[in-house]
C-alpha cells in the first residue's frame, strides 16, 4: 500500500468482534479465563489490553519493525529502554539530546551507575572515539532537539552493528511518515506520541518499536515488570490521532517551510535552524534519509531580554512546552525543554538564552508570521 493508505489501515483497523471502524476502549483491568491453566490472549491489562495492543501493532507496522510497545509517556518509553542496560554499561548519546533524556541520564540512571558520553553525532569520527570497551549502545536524535542537527542514520547503524552495539533513536520530530530508521539498520525506535503522532495536545503517550522480536521481548518484559503502560483511553486517542498523521504533517511542514523562509529574511534574527533550508549544513543528508523537513523551526534572537519580551507579546501561538499539536507552539528551551541542563552546558551546545523553538501547527502560516513580526518589533522597540 501507499504509505498514506497504510497510516489509515496499519495494525488492526477494525474491531475483530463487532466490525467497528474504531477499536473500542477496553476499559478493563482483568479478563475472565475459561481455563485457569491456559490463560487466553488477555489476562490483566498491565500485561496486555486490546486497545493498547491495536496501537502497538499499528506503530510496529508503520516503523517497519517487529514489536511495538505503548507506554505512559515518552519518558516512560525512553527510561524503559534504558533499563535494557546494567550498572557499569556505557552509552554514547547525541550531544543536544532532549532535556528529559538528559535529566534521566544525569540523575536517575547515574544513581545505578549507567555511564554515558555526550557527543556530536554529526561527526562520525567523534562517535567512534567515544566508544569504549564497555559501551553497549548509541542513542541518537536526528533532527536533534532543539538545533535540528542531522546525523547519518545508515552510517551510525552500520557503526553500531560493527561494534556490537544496540542502536537507539528518538524519532519524535519526524514520525514514521517522514523517517523510518529501522530499514537503515536501527534496533530501537522511540516516540513521544504526545507530539506529532497524537497530534492534538490532548494525550501523553510513549511508543517503542524494535527491529527484532528477541529485543522486543526484552523490552516487553520491562514494560510488564515496571508497569509504565499506556491506559486504554489514551491508547485510543493516540490511535485516532495517528489516522490523520499524513495530512497534518504535509500541511504543517509546508507552513514550517514558509515561516523558515521568512525568518531567514529578518535582520533581527541571528540564526534560523530548519532542515529544509538549503543553507542548513545537514540539508543534503536529511533529504536522503527523510521524506520531508518536518514542522519544527528553531531561531535565535539577540539576547534573553528581547526573547522574553517577544514571548510576552505573542498572541496566536501557544507559549508552552511540547510540540506537534494542531496549534503552533512556541517554546523557550532555556526554561522549558532544556531547563534541567546547566547554562554552561546549554551554551556549549548552542542552546542560548535567545533560542526559540517553533512547532508549526495548522494555522495559515501568514497569520503566524504576522503575529511573530508584531511581537518581535514590539520587543525590539521596548529594548
């Protein structure tokens, strides 16, 4: 099937019991067993639920993997994947990784002696140099959050296979509609389904897909033991959101392209970061491994004062954490997604106090541009 069709029909696209076009919300904690010695497909919803399973099958098919698993949040999904490793193991991690992942690695998992090295994954030599005898995995984001740096999927997957490492990628920004890392050789794909997959800013969810069943079985055991599962109501909302993924992403990235072009023409914008721009250093590589630039644009104003004054004058976009909703969301990484990262480390990564990240929604981009223009001009006049 064409991928746009597959998005609509992936996994279980109708209820096998009633033929309903929408998988029902199986709001049940337990399931009656005809034979106590031979449990049926479902026995307890922590271990398996028909609504959650429909979502898990759908994301596995869309990512072209073998096993899909749904968690209570993107961080529950990421943390559960981290539990594959043991104290003393070492991970090589994207330098400007999502702030929540940074916090988990530098606090929670540091307590149980899981080691890590942050590295610029656009530099393959730097990645090779960071691998140690006790390294067990590469953890990648591309485009990275929030500077949208692009790393080589095929190259990193091949390096991981060569060194016997598990390759893990957070694919939240692209979704499987635009980027599918498993065919490039990645072992594990993670999503914050709160973002573009859910798409409506009304659900918190995380998803994991593994390339093979053996690894999927290990993550499934962690899911069942740790219990950070996605409830049936939220699984249903995520499934419903995913049905419109293609049309939303097409419209949102078209808007993002137009807004990025406008930002690049503004003399008061120091830098614009967008993989669809010809001057982006990773644009060529991204075009080879993804089917579009995505709908996130980051840009930098002169200083913190101007940035905060601009945010106070925005009227249309939400000034908020998160991204991927149908409404445009303007985030301030220094105080939001990367607030857990010390200022010195943020600056080393280029995440300054003037950096903003815009997740473009479904509004007319001209209205978003007009609103940002008035807010920037008002902030500059005040300064």
